[in-house]
C-alpha cells in the first residue's frame, strides 16, 4: 500500500461505526475519492457489536417497534452530505422474505418465524435486530470496495508515532498503523464506584450475592437460588431485561386469562424480587395510539432563533431557567393540539383560539394554567410535567400493601393511557420530547451553557426523556403486574435506600415514603455502569487516559469540580488531551463521549441526531484523509482541530 494512502482505524465495530462508514461512502465522491485503508477492530460480530449481538437470551426485545428502526440517512436529516435512503427494519425483513435482499446468512428457523410474523408494530427480538445491523455493516463495507479490513479482536492501546500517526495495539499481538483513529466504543464497563465496591466486598465477606451495574445479559445470575429474596435497585430498562432472564429465562411462562388478563405460571426456579428506585415506578410504556388531530408541524418555541435570542440577552444559559420553559411549552403545544383537535369532545375551546392565546404565554405563568383550565375541563387531562417526572412526590404510604396497590395502580393507569386508542395526546407528548431531544445538541452551543446545566442535561434531562419516551413494550408492564400478583415481584417504592447491615450480614432496603423495609442476602443494581474514563475497564480508554491523549470531562461547579465520567471531545468530535487541546487525528463518538448525540439507529424521518453526527464526522475524517494524502503533516491538519471548541466553556476542565 502506498505511503500516502490514509489509514483509518475504528476502535469498535458496532452500529455507530457502521453508520459512519456508510456516511464516508456517501461523501467520498465529493470530498475524497482516492484510496483509503480502513480497519475495524471489534471482538464481536461487526454491525451488532456487544450490545446488539445475536448471542443473548432469545426473549430479550427491543424497546422500539420495527417501523421505528432504521440505519439509513433519509431526506429529513439536516446534513451536508447526500441522503442515501434504504430499508428500515420492517422493509428489510420483507426484502429478505421476498428474496430482494439476499446478503443474509442461513437463519435458524426461529428467526424465519420472526421475519414472517414481523409487522411495523412488532417489538422485534434483539437477535433479529442483530441480523439487520450486521447486514447494514456488510453493505456499508462493501460500498467502500476493498478498503475495509475487520479484526475480530480487542484494541488494547493507542500510542503516538513520530510521523504524526498512531500505533493501535491489538490483543492478538498485532499493531496497526493509523493516520486517523476513531473510537466508537458504545457502552463500556467501569470498575465499581465506592458504593458498589463496598456492596461487593460486603457480599463476599458474608457469602451473599451482589451484581454491580452492568449490561444485564452479561451478568451471571446462576448463584441466585430458587425462592431466594433479592433486592433490586433500579426499575428502568435493565430491570425489564432482568425480569425476562430470571422468570421466563428460568422456565416460567405467561398465560392469557379468560378476562383478557395475564397470569404467570412459575417453574419453581424463580427467586422473589423486591424492586425500587428513585421514582419507585418503571419507565412509561411505549404507545400504541395513533394521532387523530392536526399533524405535528415544526417546533415553534424551542428553536434556533429562540435560543439565539436568549444568548443575546443572557450570554450564558441555564437549562432550568432559560431552556426548560421553552421545552415544556413545546411539549404542551403538541399535547394540547392533539387533545383539542383530535378529541374535541374533551375540550371547551377551539384549537385556533387556544393556540393564539397559548403562544404568547410563559409556561410557568398563571395565565397559561388558567387558559388550560378553561380549555380542558377535565383536570386529569392537564399536562403536569413535574408530576409526570415524580408521580409519588410527597406521598406517604401507610404500609406495604398500600404501596403495592399504589404502584400497581400507577402501572395500570399508564397502560390505560398508552396502550389504548383513547389517548393519542400521549403520543403527541412523546413526539414533542423526541423532537426536542434530537434538537438540543443542534441549537444549543454547549460552550454557552453554565456548568450546572451541563450536569442537568447529561443527568436529569436525559433521564426524564428516557423515562417518558424510552420505555418498554406495553406487554412487559402487563407481565410485571402478573409477576406481582404471583408473589414473585414486590415493589419497594420511591426514594429507595439500600444499606449493608454488618450485624446480620444482609442487605437492607427501604423507602423513605413507606417506612417498610426488607432484608436479603442478594442485591442486584439493575442499571448500566456509569461512564467513567478514570475507572474504565476498557483497555483503550485506559490507555488514552494514562497517556494523556484523552481526558475525562470535568465541570467546575459551585460545589467544586464535578466529573461527568465521559471522554471529552471537541465540537467536531476530536479527542481533547490532558492539556485541553483537540487532537488533529483522534476522534471519539458515542454514548461514552461528551458529545450530545443519542443512539446509533433511529426513527425514520426525524432528522435524527446520530445521523447528523455521523455525516459531520465522516466529512471531517475525509477532510483529514485528503490532507494526509496530499502530504500534509498532522501539524497542518491540526489547524482545523484548534478552530473547534476544545473546552466547551470556561467552567469545563479537560485535564485529568
């Protein structure tokens, strides 16, 4: 290979890398059509990677319907490169069945059955999704000719070279020369924080069981005995997966009852779970209703113009004070538009009058609340975002049974709103939050946010969005209720507190709002590990951190320096080193970085943030490759890097 053919190494070969490869291919005719040498380092199957790999429990599902899944950049995506539409999961499945898509393996019979039964409203298995992602990767790699080489191993280190490139060391003993490195590592593991480490030590000393935060399907639950009491901290998506593995995964099954309900038939091998969390309730169900009213238009309040006006007025923005009122107003506009135009029998005011008056009012104003009360007589239909976020705020439960009834009633009410055709306003709210979430990273300059707001966006805002919009299929919540009725799942309520009792050698869990407590020998922390470059178990991240080529994002807050744990990247996704400089030829993308994009695949026609990011990153990579092919040094290439925001704001610290 000639010396001036740029070599690009992707560390990680999951769906995010596949998306960037597709964008490189789409942008090459315009930016750099000369030869490239591309290496993808991935120990699992490229395309699906670790999280979406085929080799996991067949009962695990996606939390999105098949119609809402695509890997292709369609015309809605606001990017510089050309759109290249292609089949989403539903269309791909149809193409496999009719033979128009042939680049697929010989599937086992259960997958053929899933393909034949798939509709747009199906929640597909992760095994089926793995095949779509792997097909997309093969397609993207093939579009780059013979440029792509896959290394089924793990990258263990990155070191700078005298020529401005980097050496990427692999676990199989090879070393790759890279002119450009892209880390796309997805969700990685970290050493437990102090609390989890303390729990692990406690369990080891008392011969108990503790599962630290991890990807649920990678945890060994075999030491948990049938009938054993287990405290579960967390009721999000990891908790839903846990129920699958410990219930149906141990031989139990669900049975429809004559009245349309659901009954769980245990195998006798299941433990008994006691589950709680900060909110004390599971994520909201996905929505089966269809909009009946006016079709949603573009965002009206949370716009680039509105954010720019705030910047002109305030200079530095605070999420809660400046941005959240616009987001809430946008959510309310979507919600009430659907309610008033789709269900006019529930309204006492026409939409045109309501919209004209609503547009001029602040979200937090009494006038806005009065307008809603006049337009929607039924107060149970009023949108209360604070109540939505903390449904049991201020509630005190008299005893354990009252708590069980309250949480079960909450889940049943959630299902009545979201899994019926009667409340399409819940879908309007879903769409509003989705559109805003995708837009935040595009219209809000991160360097113009105060440090507190950086915390809020990566913490509360992401969590609230996930709670409302990223929940499980509705049948998972029905199964949860069936397990509770069967006595295999008990709710611990909001404000969960877990401690280790040395006197008894057991874990103790309680809720401040119920006063009820339970003790158990086993504790499962049902969530993904928090991102932490400093505590990472990923050898490449550890190498970047130790060498100073990469750094952990740190924010200077009123309470001192706060670390987000994320790998700090510039506005152009270049890694920021320990001295605060954006690296010319080192890039990072994905959930473990300080960039704002979410996910790797998305709903079609939503101007999805990851697709916008993939395109911008691909164009940056091609620009650097063009310079390298022309004989430019990394020092010349770094002129572009230094023009990007390396430290998002004065209160952000890039050093280790």
